[in-house]
């Protein structure tokens, strides 16, 4: 009998449900079917009984960050019920809050400098200007994804569109306009492929939702070493991981985000990536 896998998808009541998740699900499911696995999609908010699955992945649980408390509760319930989650429940908890960046930095990982504040205020932004020695900043919610409520700011500007709760503030990395953000994908701890995401002229957001320009990328030795150090600092047994790097103000690769909950895996950008992903799933299921 074919092993059953579930991929968790957006809440039908969340705006992410109208995104391109169906297209990505079909691509992922096709790669699994190629090696004899079956895949079903279930909304993370109302998944029903997950006990009959050999593996459950929240790969498309987009929008969960808009219901952070409900997400944490759901993860706890799945863990208690013994649902075979990958990545593990503990990872799905800590990776949902970007406080993890500070913890990875404490363990020696190269991370974009980050200041955490209870709210995004002019006082907090001014403090970040002084700390980072730059007058261009990025502010985003501490629990967020896909540039949600993310702003680029300089002194003298208003905080229009800024986060409304717990906030993380970082120096703006101008390298993203030319070199983009590098996403390196790992399956079962082994490097699979990488892409580059460059924003549209005048923008700083690289996500597909903002028409970011996405191309296959051959990581440099320096980028590969940075990604390896980041995963070592995370020290988790991971089915999938996406390491998002930017060049910092000194030109060094630094972690923007470590995506371990619901990353787009960009399988279409490498001919062998779907097979690598499917084989990693088969090995753990």
C-alpha cells in the first residue's frame, strides 16, 4: 500500500487561501507520486484526523502567522496526538517566532543584526539607527512571512504600514537590489539547489507576490559555508530547510531568515530537485 502524506495548506478564511498554493501542491504531489507515495492537502486550521498519515508536512500552511496563537495550539495538539510531523513540532514552534535569529547569532551563525521592540515606534527606530550606524532600516512583525507589514524606513519618514505589535528592526541591505536574496534548499540535511530573488526596480521585496525576479543560482563557497554554519547552529533533524541569505553591509553572507515551517521550495528551478525532495520524504515516512 502506498504511504500517505499530507501537506497542510492555508486556512480557507485567510487571504493566503487565494494564493498560488494549489499550483505548488500539485508540483510537490507529482514528485511524490513518481516514487509511489500519495499526497493529500488538508487545511492546517481544520485538518480533520491526521492520524492515518505516514507523514504530515506544513509546507503550504501560508498565512498561519496571522493566527499565531491558534498555530501554536494546533502544533501542540498534533504533537500530543502523535501526528508524524516533519519538521518536528518543536521546530514548528520556535521557527514561527523570529526571536530565533538572535539565538542563532548567539551560537555563532552569521545573522543580519536585529533589534527587537515591543512596538514599532519612532523611538525604537531611532535607537536602531544609532545601534546599526545606518539611516535606512527594515521593520517587520516578529511573527510574519512574505513581507507582511514590512516597511523600509529612514529618519524623517512616517511609519505608514508599520507592524502593529512585537517588531524586529534590521539595517536595510542595499545589496539586495543588485545581488538579491539567495535561498538555499536542503532536504534531509543535504544541499539540493539554490535560487536568487531580486526585487523589481525601486522595490525591496523579493517574494513572488511582489513580482520578485527569480532565477536559479550557483552558490559561492562563502554562501555555502554560511548556510552550513547556520544549520549547524540550529542543530535540528530537518526534513526540509530553506536558508535565506543576503550580503550584509560588509559584503558577507548573512542570514535573513531560516525557513523551517512553510517555505516555498522552488522545485521548478532545478531539474533534480523534485526527485531529491521526494526521496527525502520517502526516507522519513
